[in-house]
């Protein structure tokens, strides 16, 4: 009996072991990184368009500007309303602004879009203002929308007696659904029986895998990669069938190519961002700081009484230079992002110093990543 119980236990253990092994084979890193085509590519012809226009914001609490541009804008506005053409109007309750918006694809006349309003002159705040009717034009000079409405400004400020305080930005705001579309932009999804996909990031491996995933669903020869970004897919010409086809196409799941290890450096702010694929080889880094302190002391020389001399002010400067020791530190090889960050922080460098360190590591071949400076 004990022997039979041991056999049953061993049989269950073997079955569980093989099930766990099969699961480990099935859930590979590539399977975990599966993405839809709509997450990797855009459909050619489906895009937004930028709109811009000049407008005047009124109703400000004495925080506008009295520039010539604002006076001319108010004069033109009054002229369009049938009041005193050409009259020069100056008011601190008005401000010149630029109005921008993004026209989404397939939007139709009568629909509304959000607009952003930004101060153009020297106005202190747009809080509480109302944008007057402003035409928004595209790159072709045609009017595609009309904007008007009350501004929403996320900041606040106050001033009195020469002192002022401010929270967030007061020179820009938004008007949700503040523009009405007046003209539609024609969008052509493909030409003839072909639809083009454009990968968001050019990569030959991803383009090849997208073609393979499409051919698994629709058959051999239904898709072809023109280069590392563009892919042509055969599609039905009937509009109704094409929409259903694109809905099915963009939801096809595939395993894209592994992205490139990359380090992004912003030299203006000192920000450093790196992805999970960044690795480093073993290297040695020496880092030191140089600080210079300059202090000036005002000294006054007084003449003796009744000597007809003049008081002379002199400045005595004291310059001190301090150099910290730069110890040679060994950074071990690492294949993990957390280890890379710890290794760089162990040097004791500031974000600004890390810019030079990363560039030197890249030049020495120790940083296994593409270095991009913005």
C-alpha cells in the first residue's frame, strides 16, 4: 500500500513538473512583449492638422497689455461690429493672443475641438478673460474652425505695494470645446486596393514581423515591406468593407523587434533618461569637482581732518579655488538598469557631471547604448 501511494505521489510530481516546464516554454519574453499593430504603426492618410489664429482676449482685471498690436486688433474688431472704423483703442482689460488647435482626422463641420490660448504681448495674466471670435487657419490659409469662449487658466497671482506672488503660469490657458469646425479635411485611406502602414519607429525587424503576422491571417503575398517604416497591405475597395478590414488589421497581435538601448540627455535641464536595455562594461572612472569662490570687500579711505583730501572707496577682492580629489572608482559590468544607476551614483556626480561621464563612457565603448542629446 505504501509502495502504491509513493507511485501515485511520484506520478503527480512528474505531471506537475512537465506542466510547469511547458508553461515556462510558452511564456517567453517575446510572448510577454506582444503588441497590436495599432500600437506600432499608423495608417497612411489618418493624421491630424495644426490650426493657428490671432485673437483678442477681453474682460481682464487690468492685467492686459496696451501694445500697438492690441489696439489695432480692438480697432478691427470694433470696425467689424460697425463701430468707429479705424479708431485707436487702448485698454488694460484686453490682450493680444495666439490661438492654436489640432484638427483630428475625420472630424466634420459642426463638431467642436479644444483650443489653447497664449499671450502675445506683455499682459500679466489671462485669468478671467474671454476670447473673442477668432478664425483658425491651416497651412493652406483656409479657415477650418472658429474659436470663442471663456478661458480656463490653471494659475493664480496677486500683487500689492510693489510685491507680487504667482502660482503656475498665467499667460496661457485652454478653452475646452472652444472652437467649432467649419471645414472638413478629406482623408484618403490608401489608393486603389492598397493601404499603407507607417511604423512609429523605423526598424527592419519590426517591419518584417508585421508582414509575417499579416500573412498568417490573410495569406501569403497580402503584405509587403517597402522599407524599415512603410508596409503596404492589400485591402478591399468598398468603403464599408475597408473600415471592417482596418479594424481587424490593427488588432493583429505580434512580437515586435527588441528596441535599441538608448540614453536620452537633456543638456538644458540636466535630465537623463535611459531604457531597461542599457548595459555597461567594466570600466574605471575618476571624478573631481573644481569650485571657485570670489568675495569682494568694500573699504573706505578717509582723509585727515582739514587736509582738503577726498574720501576714496576701494574694493578688495578675495579669490579662493578649491579642488576636490578625484578618486579612481571601478564600475562593474552590469546588465540591469538598477545596477547601472547605482554604479553611476556611486561616483558621487551630479546630473550635470553625469552628462560628461556618460559621453566619456560611450567614447570608451563601456556604455552599450545609443546616446541622444536633446
